[in-house]
C-alpha cells in the first residue's frame, strides 16, 4: 500500500498553505507514504507508529486505519522530520537527535521520557499541534 502524503493531509482537511510556510522544504505531493511491513517494524522501538526516512514515510498499518484527522496530524509530524533532515543534513540531524536522547537517559529519564525530550521530536510535535487542527 502506498499513497502520497498530500492525500492524508487533504483527507484531514489541513491547511496546506500554513504547512508550506511551516515546512518550506516539503512538497507533500512528492512524499510517498508506505504501510510499514512486518519485517521493517521488527527494527522499530516499542510504541513507534511511524518512521520518516529522507525519501518517504512508513506508517504502522494499524495507524492508517485511524480517523483521517489523526492520520493527518501524524503525517505533519513525520513531514516535519523530513524537513529537519533537509535543513540540517543527515549527520547533524542524527547528532542532535541521539545527543538529546542520550542526555535525557543520563539524566535518569526512561526510554519514553528521553524520546519525548528530544528537541527535534518536540519541534515536530509543535508543528503537528499547530497545523493538525
Ligand atoms: Zn517524531
């Protein structure tokens, strides 16, 4: 199963002009969304519902069955990660992400807490909250 991110945003009735302003490197009509295979999901941490790669978004098939508004919000979050990749480059993105995560763990946060505290995750959550209705 594959479709374009634009489809999920349109079904959720999201404001595409605001998305373009918030995520200037993203054209959602060119970002493919895939239902993530069981084999790919073996590598995902527990509780992960989607993964953004520089070339597209992989979503747990169960998440794709949720209401359009929820899928739309998830899509904005994942597109924000692709925008970050494009703005920072892969190495700086990983350095920032893993650095924040490890700092959180060293402070005594558990996996989920450290993940929530990652700056790039907070930024993606903020964009999704602002645009996701
Ligand atoms: Zn994220």
